[in-house]
C-alpha cells in the first residue's frame, strides 16, 4: 500500500491542500520523525488509541489507509525520502 505522496521536496503541493493535506502532513511528519529515530513518533505510530482527533489510527482512517499496512510500510522503509 503506497503512503501519501509527499511533494514538499519539489515545492509543489498538488493534492496536499485542505483537510486531506493537513492530515496527510501530520502522518508524513510522524513518518519522518520515526525515520529520524524520535521515540515519540514510534509511540504515536504503535498506539491503537483513537480517543483524540490526531491519533494515528484516526489519521489513517481519515486518509482511508490501513493503520497496520502503514505501520508495516513505515518499518520497512517504504516511502523513504531520498
């Protein structure tokens, strides 16, 4: 399952506007933080909590992504920035 496309490196934000862009940005920031070894990111991504608006599970659901598949892809380095 592909992760949302991050277009920040090119400077174009096609498809990354409005509520979807905002929520995708939260997910992308979390994935970047995980790759950078920030422990809070791992806690957020591994959590099954859904009792706050930007919980990992709720972010994935909003973006129509499987939390389990996003976790798997994140751990395998899918969507890694170059």
